[in-house]
């Protein structure tokens, strides 16, 4: 929500398929350049360092999300393009 802005949208969906919990989060926010996709899950990484003071944060949200997902033997991935929003895909096996 932090990067979606006023009037933007965020959608969260859950489903179960082939013994996996699938969680998808899509927003209409600022988006993330493809060259930053791998790095956004690293601790303290900020895509736009200039906005740190304006938006706040320390670059820990996505690394913590990744740690939680991986602790359940799952995966988290992003599909995003700068200026066009982002979609995060989480898959967690169900026992």
C-alpha cells in the first residue's frame, strides 16, 4: 500500500491447487524495474534511495516476507514493470 498511492488499488487472492497454497498480491503502484527484481528480497535494499526520507522504511519488508515463506518451504516471486504496478506470487506446499 505504501507505493500504491491515493486512488490506487491492491488485490489479494488465495487459492489451493495441486497441494499448494497460492497467494497473489497485485497493486497499481509505482512498479519495480526488472533489473531490481532479484535484489528487492535482499535486506536493506531500496530501489529508489532518494525516496527513503519521503516514504520511510528500511528495506526489510520483502526480505522478512521471503524468510517467512521459505520457512514454510515456499517460494515468492515478483512480476513488475516500472510505472505499471507489481504482482507478487507466493506458493507454499500443503502437507
